[in-house]
């Protein structure tokens, strides 16, 4: 049984189901590698713990259930018996003493005595309103273990991985019938670590490619065996920039250069939809995606903090799950950018200038001639987006109106009361009011995140807001020195760091 894999069986609180629980745990133990007398000992552990719970956790008239959970641990198996019955204090159970005369023995604690004899680790946990659990760990007999390398030790960039012999394959646009293979490969290579869950729905992939929301490219062998996938995704209908995402290759085909070929094909294939730039998000919990984007000439231009739940798991990577996941934002122009007249807030002008220089753009930075720039309309126009799965919201200021301060506060509050953890605010850098109003938004709790060129509102200054999120900057893993400079700048302006 794979380490940390967890399988649960739920049975009624009925002794007639006891045999099913015993069979379930035995099969899980066999899958873990147990055999012979060790299996018999595990069966005894199940018998003693489940029987005790069935007899003592609930009143006879209660129709309740018991969970039996088998979870892989390093070198063995953990068995958890969980119920929602009456609280239990094992220290109050009379200790079974086998040295006494048989006539004087108290058998109340016999079951705990038996458990201690047949498992390697035994503990009891009262969980309050969540019930209580019996935890039993049984380790495999000592044997030579194949060392398990961390991803840091075993991960090698694909173009440096030794192949098992070069094969012939082609790179092309995805066919509709290949969407299921894309979803399968996404799970096999990355588990459920993609924040955008469209990739796990084949029918969505077909529709998104048909509607030009997505451009999918695949690699297939000459025998038409699926190798891998990468894509560009347009988030909004008005966008002329797309996210480079959903890039993966099946394990048996790594080392063939397929990821590089697919990405090159994707960036150069004629497109039916206008594309002026590409951007990507690299996870800041580890350096691997940050390193991989460098070879596609994407440059870092921001860091968005706590954008996704800490519960997201990255297959093959042991991540710190004590805080929400952050991402590094990077961008690449797909054309020579024209010179723009931009109005950054004066206190962020130097950092914004550095970012544009890194991206290869040369713009003219201006300040409004007066602090009394008139609003063009009384009513502001905002566009909001929400990803409830990630607990992340977005606010785009399409046009500033006289009520902009009130509208930003109102929209921010609506996100906060829905317990959205992070809110990103996009401000139009070609509008002089951005220079004047940024500090107003920062007084509301927003702070610097970066820039993103050529969004649906044009070049944007990105601010971010953390809604009661505990955050430790020291837990981020940043690969490049220039990106660490961005992180230090963000931390300096984070009001939560300067309370």
C-alpha cells in the first residue's frame, strides 16, 4: 500500500458486519506487504477494537456507523477505528494483570492488553464533537528498504533526463477523442494539483478547444500512443493574453524532449484568436515550475500570495501544508511592445520600471499634472471573477467613476463575508487616476503584487488583499535573485507585516 494512501470502510454499528471489517483490513494489510502471523495479529487488533466500539460506543437503540480507515505509513500500516459515540478515557479502564491468580483477574482491560501485544503503536484520541478514534500502527518485519528519494533529489529537468532510446513521435493539435487521455495523463503525472480543474473533465477540454478558450497541443508516438500535453488558456473572452498551463508528459516518455517540442509548437502554431502575450503561474512552494518556465523566456513580474488552499497536494512533492499556496507570476510578449504612456503610483514607480525593463518593454512613465483629475462618469464599472474552489477573487476596474472608493469597499466586503481568502485588484496603468487612487486602495488593506501587461483593461497594476490569512514569508521557496527582490518589496508593503 502506497505511503499515506488512505482507504475507509463505513459499517453499521452491528456485530453481524464485524467479519466485513476484518476482511477489509486483512486485504489492506496484504496489499501493504504483511503475511503469515503478522496478518493474524492484525486480525486480532481489528477484532478487539471494533468489538469494543460496537458494544460500548452507542446505546443499543442508536442506529450509528463506525469507520475503519487503513492508511499507509512509512514501513507499515495504520488502522483507525472511528466512532461518534460516548467519550472514552482509556486511563480509567482497570489494567489487565496476567500475573494474578486466574480467579482474581479483572478482564475489563484485556482488550487493551491484547492490542498492545499485537500492534507496535496504540493510542486513543477524543475529538470532541468529531467523535473519537483508536489508532493502531503495525510495522512490516525489518527488511532492506529501497531508499525513497525526495523530489529535490530525484527530479531532473526533462531535457536532461536520460531517455531509454529515442523514439519517433509527432506534435500536433489535440483531437477530440484524445481529451480523455489528456485528463488521465494530468492525474497520473500531477494528481489533483492543477488549480484549474477543467483539465480533469474531458468534455470541457473538447468544448474549450472548440470555442477557442483553449489551444491544446499533444505529443503522440507513430503508433498513436499518447505521450503528453500542453495548452494556452484564455481566462476571459476579451483577453488577448493566455496562460501557459496544463503541461505534462507521461512518465515512460520523459527524456524525449516532448515538453519542449510541444511548447515550441504551441507558441508558433497559427492561431485563430489574437495572442499578444503569454503568462504563467509557478508555485512558490518549491522551485521546480519556476525553473521550467525560464527556458521559455517568461520573466517574473509579480508574486500573488495565498492564492490557493493549503490542502492542494503536489504529486511526488512533500510540501508544507501549513499555509495557503502562493504563485510567482511571469509574462512574455508575443510581439514587440509599443511604447505606452503609463501612470504608475509614484511610490511604486521604480519597481514597476524594473519589471518592465525585465520584460523587454520601454514605456514612458508620467504623473498627472494635477491631483484633481476629473472622473469621466459618476458610476464606476467593475468586472469581478471568483474561484470558490481556490478561495480567490479578482476585481478589474474597467472605468473609474466618482463612486469608485465605495464600489471597491463594497465589492471587497462581499468577497470577505463569503470567506474568500485572497482578492486581487487590477488597475489600469494607462489611466492617470490609477496613480492618484492606488494609495486610497492601499488604505483599505490592498498592497503591491506586481504587474500584468495587456490584460482586458490594458497594462495592469496588480494589488492583493489577504482576508484573515496567516502568512509566513519565510516558507516561500523562490528560485531567482530578481524574484526574491520582488518578494522583499511585497513584504515591505504588506500592511499585515507592519501592524
